[in-house]
C-alpha cells in the first residue's frame, strides 16, 4: 500500500523546464549538445521504457536485461592450473540491501527522469553515485549498446533539460 501512496505523490512532482519549452516550439530552449542527446535517447531505445509526460514511471521492467553482467575472475595465482571462476552477478553493481525487485524476479519500476540529474544516487539501491555511470550501465545492460563517452555526455546534457521548478498544485475541495 505504501508504494501506491509514494507513486501517487511522485506523480505530483512534475516540473516545467527547458525540455517543455522546446516541445512548445522554442528551438533555443535547449542547446545543440542536448539535442544530440535527445536524438540518441529517442533513436536508441531509451524512450521505449521512459515514456509519457514524466519521462518514465509508467511501467515495470526487468533489470538488467542483458546477461553480460557476468564477471570473470582472472586474478593471477601461483597454481599450475589457475582457478578461473565465473561469478554470476544479478546486477552490474553491488546489490546493496539484497532487494531483487517485484517477486524477486528483478522487476523494477522504470524511474521518472524529470529532475534525475538532481536526485543521485541511482538504481533501486543507490549503488551508483554518478549520472554518467548510470547512463553507461543502462546502455550496456538494457539496450546492449556501449555508448561512447561523448554520447554519454550528450545524453546527460539532454537529461539536464528535464530539470525544472516544481509546479504548484492547488487542492480543490
């Protein structure tokens, strides 16, 4: 029940910013780097989950989708036959808290991206501190894309356009 209340509250946190002005026709509201980031966001698959006015928060999705979250331990040892082991990790980062999502099946609510650049840390357990790292992880583990450093910077520049001032809501009796 608490998650329903939190979800209802989060839907009231919509903001109005540069991205909204751009959508209303103000081409100068966002810079060229942000426009390139928006193009990547729209064409590489991010918009498939991060949809709607809030740019996310509308669905539950599996995370991670890609199996390359495996870590191969090749640390050197002094054995003639080295002990090579595959460590199967469920997440591409330490799973602080051990939460495995809805039903333990790694199903999580797609986060709202409004003001995402102001709301670190990231992911279900706050394991990732930097937005750039979060974008890289999402590209690799959700989309199967290894974004370049430049593409990550452009996507982050686009995400900054989703920042805005809180919209005041008036409760009507």
